[in-house]
C-alpha cells in the first residue's frame, strides 16, 4: 500500500463522521458471546439504519489479513471429525480410551460401500481430510497476496444495542483474494480426491521443471569449464 494512502478503515470512518455519527474503535475478543444481526445492505444503507435506530456512535473494528486464511478450513473441529469417523464411539462406562480391548469399550465397526469409480487409490476423501491444505496449490494467484498478511483488509461496523446490528466492509483487493479462496475451497468441497490429484500434479510439474532447470544449469557450467580449443587459424 502506498505511503499516506488512507486505509479502508480511515475511509469508512470519514463517511461515518459526515453522517454526524461518531466512529468508536473496538476489538472483538469473543465472537460467540455477541448477539449480532448482520446487515444485508451497503455502507450508506447501514448508516441510514443506524440513524433510524437512534445510534449516537458506531463501533469500528479494523480487520487484518491473517496467514491462516491461505489454508483450507472445513469448519469441522477435531471433536466433530472424531465423531463423524466413529473414533470416539465407545459404550458408556468404559474409561480405557481409543485402544480399549475390553467388552464394554469395544468400538463398533462401521463399513462403507463406495462405487469403484468414486475411489482414488481405494480411498474416498472427505473435505475435512484436506484441512490445512495450502489453497495456493489449487489457485496459484492466491500466493501474490502473501505480502499483504497483517495489512488492514476491512472493517467491522456495529451499532451498539442489546442485539448488535453489524456489517463488514472490505477493500477491493481483499474481495479479489476472498473470491480466489472461495474458488479453491469449493473445488475441495466438490471433489476432494480431484483436488488432491490436482495438487499432486502441480508438485510433480514443479519438480520436473526444477530438475530440467538444474540440468540446463549444469550443462552451461560444463561448457564454461571446458572452452573449445583454438583452431589452427586462430593460432596464426
């Protein structure tokens, strides 16, 4: 970002002030404890709604691009994953744990039948199996945003009240980034096995390109180390 260029936070705060409202900087510490209503309109409509609701000021929270946004997140936590895959399916009363051999804690075996054409190497992946995958491996354009990590990418505006009215405004470059992330995430969710094959093909192509570049470099060094002998004509 160019020096002295206003961030999206500054621009939004300027507009809030023009509407005779006070922008109040805030920071969200626990989103789960907040009772929020998400506004469906644009910024001007949001400010108009704030006035109708009798707001004297608006909470303004600056949002930053974080490095974990570059990796796939299925939204399924560890406990949900274990439950879905049956690894915590023990009968009540057993305290032995996952490797229990007693009758009480004997884990029920679940079998799945999957059509052969749906399998890759005999394994049918689920989206959550690819949690943590670098999304730039599926959409290389995502990597160009790495140098923006930690940069202001938008603001979260909230009208104070028992039920908070909230809207998020983002910079244009972040909208482009988010669209690429959505595309890569959808590719995983639509076909996890296909996404993994695409990543493996990209790795293979990169390795072959690197190998070829190394071979070309070695060839140049070999020529430089053994210059051609002078001809009889050049000796005269």
